[in-house]
């Protein structure tokens, strides 16, 4: 390659000032594979033009996150950080970014999916001329995957990567999963195991007879509702995330709400972590704000446990749990989030703090094995008692 | 009630020596419900006879555990400890034992199942004449559940209790789960979610076309094998426990091996924890020795990763992980277990220690996305390369 006057560094104009290269963008109309090809072509073009190869990575910092009052989700702003090859502090990460992109490209080419851990192993090797590894551990590759997601504007699932699978679903819904027709009303006690990737390429909805979706934090309570066939009597799709829902469960909820036009109710422990689970489903999270627009469900309702439920449903104080310092400080923190500023939420959280106790979903069992199925939820729904 | 000469304490013979009450036994022919009724009747009879009410609880201590060379499982011995009501140190636990038994009796009567956490809430209340709670936390009720299991000789699942659900299965197997016929060869990418309770009352096998069962430690590798339809080409039932298999997965494996007469291969990371997962599936564990006879699969085979596999399959050292102190001490501990005394195991473990490294299943991805499906496992099976 012919060298320009200033050597291998960035091109300079005749007046000596560096030419600020254009911002590298990835049009939304392109699919994930086309975006990676775009990145590859641009990179080659930069090298040919003797510009430092770079990528512009949207900042995943708190300062670049806003709560959109209109869309009611947590969104990422426009700020980006440039990562270039010819910078000693950035060269390693730049290489890693392209290695991860190459891994995803390979997955897309072979029409295969894999875990983020597998991708780490696929991309790890020792560099030929030294003892340096491309990645020292998965803690190096995981953030690079997030970088690539935000840079390309593609969910990791679209890049054919998945995180750990968790969660189950049952109810009057038929779907196609990897070519198999699955009737979620005939899944016995175990239910359908929600896969890590639920993109339209894998999962398609065929038909349903549901009136709403109920997300239950605790798997044991989901199992109780399933055994009692709550979903049959109330025509709902019953989903559990087994704690904080996985990305697969969140994306599935989003798609069900969006495509099947169903309301979603979230049923969690009455503690700051329960509120938070609901809020991530509803608005998205600060750390993964770039996912909100394809995962958050702004119209999700909080159906309980509310800090007012124990009084309304005559739960014994015996089955409450004292708030600890961590609970209290987390509750106060949440009180200040913009998306918890609505009056009902302020009332809800302040009431919990005032009471000094929290309640788990399982505490409902103290009123009878099937109290949750036969009395609690039916009355909450009939009374439209949600936030 | 008329009092005997010596008051409310245990009856004494005319020579003053206490009459040693007979050991309380629960005949194996009885079902769980009949055993609880037997306990209740015996307790009432003791009270009527003015004998201190008691239960005899088999000791769950290391000294009461043996490895049966004939049956090749870890078994519990005959030693028991007596728990009596009229003993200040035991009265609380005695009460708790009967409360848990009552909770299980209620579940059995109503033909419902629940989680061990729910049972805690069902059984928790404040005693009428004081501020003492029947249970202070689940850490008090869980051991009582284990006490009751060993005392009655009934798995908790037979008492209608379950622990957290985990694990998925796919393959040429049709079963009935809570009345629904489920074809595990048509479960898409997610698979059938293995329920917490897989007793014959809930799960029945209908038919299968499988030649073997493959248990995969890592869910990501299970997903890879499922996406590649490994189970179809090799006619196997593919199960993942997502780490250490849950009781539901272990019991399912036991039942499939026992009822379907299929061999079981266990595919785990090459590290001391992988060996241990295999050994729990095969022989049972020390802590839960009383479950072995209904959960352990003595003929389970270890198909990898072996510490010899990286050499045989040309894996790059780049994707190995250095053993840490904990790994080394755990490996040395395992070397001394009676059930790891067989030569191939001593060779396997010593080779790992000598190499100084461990390997995760995902490391196979470094040889290609589908290397595990297309080359590694087929060759291991063809070569009968297992322990």
C-alpha cells in the first residue's frame, strides 16, 4: 500500500489539522448480518484510505440514559465514544470488537445460535507473535458483546447469541418453535421452557384464546397456579421468570403484548426487588437501556403484592418479614427514580416503608394452599386493583 | 386422663427402670399418606399410654453413611436419634416435626403439591400463649422436612413437596404430564421443562424410540446439541440439569433408566465439580444418602470431558483454565472417596492434577460451533470412550 506523507497515522489536511472522520452509522433497515458486513467494509475502506480504523460506540453510561415521558421507557441518548485501532489504550478492545463481530458473522452464516460463553471460547486464542490471549476471560468478552449490540443497533439475540435460559409458560397459546407446533395448553405440570432466543426466526405465534398475560416472579407460585389450572378458568398465559426475568422471557412478553395485543400483569413479592422486577419489565433498565425499545412493556400493570394487600386480605403479621437496612435504602432510591414518581407508586412504596415489613408471594399460602388461585387473584382482577 | 404412679413422665417398671419404648417404624408397604396417619395414631396412643411422645429419626451424619459395594450407591445406616416432646432441648423440634407432617397430610388430602418455602409459610404462626413463632425461618423448616423424609421413608416429592425446578429435556419420548400427552421430539428450541415432581402420579412414560440418555451439565451445550438435532441422529433423550441436577431431574433420570431400560451418559466440565455432578447422579450424595435408592443410577457412565480428551481431540491450551487451590484440594478429596477408587477414576483425576488445568464443555466450541455434535460425541460413543 502506498504511504501518504504522514506515514501510517491519520491523514492530515494540507494545513496540518487531522481530518475528523465521519461517524460510523448502521442504518436500521439493515439486518444484523448486513450490519456486520457494513462494519467490515467500512473498516477495510478506512485502512485503504489510511484513516485509523475505528468504531463509534454509543455510551452506556448513566449520563446517556433518559426516561422518555412520551414512550414511557428508559432510552439511550446519542452520545458515542470512538474506539480506534491506533491507540495503545484502545487497540486491544478494538481487536476484541472485531473478533466478536467475526464470531457473530460466523454464527449468522451457519444459521446457528450459541451462548455468550461459547462465543468467548470461539474467539479466544493466543496471538501468534506473543503470549497474549485475545480474551483473558468471559468478563472481557461480555462487555464487548454489549458494545457491539449498541453499535450495530441489534439485540444479541439477533446476533445469534443467548444468555442462560430461565422461565416457563403455559396457557391458551399455540406457537411454532423451531418448526414444532407447540400448544401451551397441553404442557402438563412442567410447562414450556422459554428458550434463550425467541426472535421471529425461531418463535412464531399461531393462535391464542387468552385475555391477558400474568407474569409471576416465583416459580413455586406459578406451579401452584398451573396445578390449579388458573390459566384455564381465567383464560390467561401464565409465565414465570424465576426471579428477575431473563432476556428471553422479557422479549417473549414484549412480543406477546405487541403481536397478540394482550395486557400484561406482573405479580411479584412485596419488596423493593419485586418493584424493581416490575419496573424493568415495564420501562427497561438503566444498564441495558438500549434494549428497552424491543423489550420494555410500558403498559405492564403491577397487580401485587402491594403493601396494602396484607391489610385488605387479612394476612397475619406472622408471615411478614422485617425490612432490613438494604431494603430501606433501596426503597428510598427507587422513590427518586423518575418512573416511580407517579402518585400510586409513591403511596405504595411509602406505605411499605411505614409498615416496616415486606411480604413474599408464598406468604399467601398461610391463608390456604389455593388461596392465591381461588380468592386473591380473582378479587384483585375483579376489583381492577393494580398500578 | 388418669395419671400413673410416676406422674406424666415415662412409665416405669416395678423395679424402677424406665421402659424403653419400642422403635417407631413405618412399613415400606404403606404410602406417604398412610405413613403420616400411622405417625398420628402412634402419637395419640403414646399420649394415652402416658409414654413421652417421640419419633425415631434416622441419623443423617457421615458416620451413618456407607457405600454399598453390592448396590454401588451411598446408603444410610440404621442409626436413629430419638426426638421426644418432654425434653426442653427437643420440644420445639418435636412440635415442628408434627407441624410439617400436618402440612404434608393436608397437601395429600387436597391432592395438591407445593414448594418447601410455601410449606414454611403454611406452618408458620405465633403460638397462642406467647410471642414465639412455630418457625423463625425456612432454615428451620427445611431440615425438619428432611427429618420427616428419612423417618417415614418417603421422598419429599411423595409428601407433595418440591424444591426449585430446573432442567429441560428433548428426544424421542412421549409421556403424560398431569394428564397432557407430551411428545418430547416436538418441543422446539426450548424443550420440556422438567417439573419439580416427576413421581408416577404426575408423570407416566408412554413410549420411546431412544437408545440412550445423555445428561449435559451446561444448558448452552444442551441448546447446541438440540439445535443440531443430535438427539434425532443418535436416537437419544437429551437432558440438561443446568449445573448440579435438581432432585426432579435426578428422579426423572432414575425413572427413565429403571423403566425404559436405557443407558445413561453424563457429560460434564472437566473439573472436580463435573466429576462430583457425575458421582451424585451415579451413587447419590452423602448429605442426601437416604434418597440414593430412588435417585441414584449406579450404571451411569462418565462420557467426558475427560482430562485425556484435550490431548485426544487436539484442543488448544488457549482454552484451558488453570486449576486453583480449591480445585486441587477438592480433587484430592475426591480421590479418597471409596466410589472414586476404581482405577480409571484414579487415572482420570490424577491426570487432571498433573496437567494443572481444567476444561469447560464450551471449550469444544473453539474447534468449531458444531464440533461437539458432529465430531466429539459421535467419536466418543463409537469408541465407547467412557468410564
